[in-house]
């Protein structure tokens, strides 16, 4: 059975999508949509819901969206932290359970290894592009060692960019990846954004969305981080007027 998209709008969708992939267009208003790592803690979920955040669900975690709009992560980061290989079975199960209802799916990647990561993503892309997944965005996770020009040929309105990599590489190259996505009329998301400073960097670059785990762990951080989001949105409207 096809998963139903959760009811309710947790932020505006930076790419407006109709039933036909031919009518997908990039909105002139980029909204810096925030995603938080999925949590089961009721207090934190209520704080996220009240602030209008979405969830990012990991293939290596509990496969529930808690009634939120959500993105689906492939679980590679969790496996990397545990010094384990990519968990194909977990990813396939996550796609079966939640893929059709996701805002986007992060294609499998190799953490901190850009060339191998791109090759892995391109191997999986055809497998995830038909049936119920045909209209779900796929994001290529870009990592250390990749350049925008290497990724450009594979981007389209339904294939966007997920900015990964280590902290230094991510911050140094964030603007280049956002510019690439805009030039290709596609989507750009940034992973592991847990501070107001990094939210400001995302706003400076003009990204569509970001995710972090801070508000999932500590409900008290939602206030300052959400204020950074609102400030960033105002900055986006100034930097990228419609």
C-alpha cells in the first residue's frame, strides 16, 4: 500500500509539484525549510510541530514519521559512525515503508568519499525512479572530493543535491553547491545543521532546506534555532527577491 503523505503543512515546499513531473518548477521564494532528526519524545515532537519543522527519518532508525512531513535518509551516516558498511537491507525496507510518501529520498552514498559516493548514487538512481517513487525527489549526497561540474549532468527538477561532507568542506563549498542547484532548477538540502551560525550560512547560500539533531534531543534549543530560521528567511527574501 502506498504510504499517505502526512496531513498538515510544516513549512512551504520550495519546489511546487503537481501530479505531472513536467509542471515542477522552482519557487521564487526559497524558504529554508527546517527538518529535525526523527524522535519519539512527545515534548520534543510538540515543540517541532508548533514551530513548523519537518522530520528526517533514517533508514537505520525507527520507520515512523509521527504525522509530520518528512525526508528519508539512507542511513549511511549512522553506519559510518558505527564503522559498519552501508545497510542495503535497511535502506530497501525504509523505501518500501516510507519512500512513496517522502518529500525526498537521499540516494545511498559513501561518507567522505565523493567519487565513490557519486558512483553509488548513480547506481541506485534508476532503481528508485519508477512506480510509486517516480515523482519523489531523489537527492545526490555530495561529499569531499567532488566538484559541482562532476554532478551537474545528473541533476534535474527531480534529482537534487544533499550537501554532506565534513564540517570544513561543507562550509567552504556550500555556496557552490547551492549555486549549482539553482542553475539546474533543482533542490538543495544541507545535512547536520545544528547551530544558528550554520543556519545563517545556509541562508547566505540560498538553500531550500536543512536538517539537524539538536532540537530532536533538546527541546529548549527550538527557540533560538527557529529564530535563526525566521531571520534566515527574511535574508533569503532580500538576497533572492521574487
